[in-house]
C-alpha cells in the first residue's frame, strides 16, 4: 500500500503556520510515523519558489519519514501562463480554492501512475489528534476505499497561543475537542440548533451535550483519504462537495468517522473569516428541507443522517439522547423535502434543474462554484 499526501500553501505567514501547527501535529507518533511504518508515503507540497526556505528546518523531520516532493507554481502551466501568474492576477478572496483545485488535480494525475495508491488531501492548517492517520490506515486495511471526516473550525487569534503551548507534544482527541469547544469560530457557532444568530448557509447542525462535548450533523465532510479513480480528477467544486462521492459509487466503501475518539482535527481561521455573512433563519425542519433541495445532493444524506460525536468528557447517556434527537431531526428534514418536491410543478424549469441536482447522480450536483458560473444562464 502507498499514500500520496497533498498540501498547497505559499507565503511566509501561511507556510510558517503550516509548519508550526499542522505539520507538528502530523508528526505525532500515531500520524505520519505510524503511516510510514505501514506503507510507502509521498508527501507532495505545492508552493512557490520564494516560499521554499520557509519550510526549513522542520521539513527535515518529515523527510525522515516520507518522500517529500516540492512542486512549484512557476512550473505549472495554467491556460496561457503559469499558475503563479494566475495567482498574482486573481481576486485574493477566491484564489485559495482555485489554486487548491488546480494543484489537487495535478497531484492526482501524478499519483495515478502508482499502483495501490490512496490520496490524502490536506489543508495547510489542519491540526490532527495523535492516532488520526493510523485510524485512516486501519479502515483502508479493513477494505474501505475512502475516509471522510469533519473538522472543527477555531478562532485563530485565540487558539494559536494555546496550540503553541502544547505542540509539538502529541494532542489527544479529547484535548483537541476541548480546545475546539473553548475557541470555536463564529461560523460553526452559528450552526448550533439554538444559535442566536443562525447561519444563512447551514452546512451542518450542531447540538450541545451539556459541557461534555457536542454532536454535529454535517452535509460536506472533508475527503481525508480515497483510492484513486479517473472520475475524481476533474472535479469542479471545492474538495468537500463532491470528491468523496465521486471516489466511491457504493456507500459501503466509504468510512465516515463519527467519533472524535477515532480521529479529531481542527482548522484555524481568523475571527473575521465570513464575518460579513447575514444572519439567517432558525434551522427549522422546513428551512432545512429547502436547503437540502437547493444546496445538496441526495447522497450527502449519507453524512447528514449520521451524527458525529465530539467528546471531551464521558456522558454516554446524554450523548445517546442527543444523537437520537439529531437522527429524528434529519429524518424529518428529508421527509419534508420529499413532500416539497411532490408539490413543485414539473413545468417549472428552475425547479426541474434543482430536482435533478438533488436527486440525480453526484455529477449533476450544482455546487456553489458551479452555480456562480451558471447564474447568468439559470432559469429565472
């Protein structure tokens, strides 16, 4: 078996954040060291040449465990210029996802030349609990072809001093859950079932479990691992929307992590990230039924219908009660969505398009990125 790990990051501030926090957590014994002891590992870093020195000296620790390859934006063709030229002339608010998509495609094209290869798509600020990578490998050995997990987004300004005081010591899952609870970003906080300022775009619904943790229902977990298939390479959206479901055509081939005890990871973002988003409506059954029709594909129910437990302290009875409530809530959402679809006129071209996006194969799914490209030609 082999793994080809991907990350794209550039600029001194972001590279140093990657090295100090993300890479430090990945070098815990149960992560890359455990993975490299069981399989061949290539770690491919996409960056620009000006940033190469910022990975030093910490990158030498990674080189003892894996083959480390740098791929530079200057060497990647993009339309009639290089990818670096495109970066320098792009809107900074959207450039990260576009660079991530282009470089991930390049990574997967390189990886397809290797046999028995699984891809791991990482973001540059993913911070993992110790043992996370070992659990991914365990599920692959057990026959799973893909692994999905959902991160907790942290407030960068508050979480960094705490993480800096702990790393490079390995982080336990419960330790990282507590950090997530204490320093949770306003974006996931807006997605709690009882949020005072609900999200306009509720990609997940969270439920408190006293002070012992929380439970999350999520539509779009991250593709942490998947075995290579040609159908994956030319995805059009962000990684989270469609890669996993293109990677596996049979749901049983996909492992969805439902407990932080098995794998826990966080992402750090400035508190201002998405700070201008308008307040939405409370996530009632009707509101969420409309959300699933217009913003998801039916296969995303695989994730939304299975709540994820984030455990800081034991309280089995309370967690089970919340998980039952979360499952009943999700079932009601999809039942209501069926009723709403039955009421729509088949002569409505816009609704026909969205019904196909929701009920059809994942290749028909109109993600936000596709919607933005099509908005001028969509039926009014």
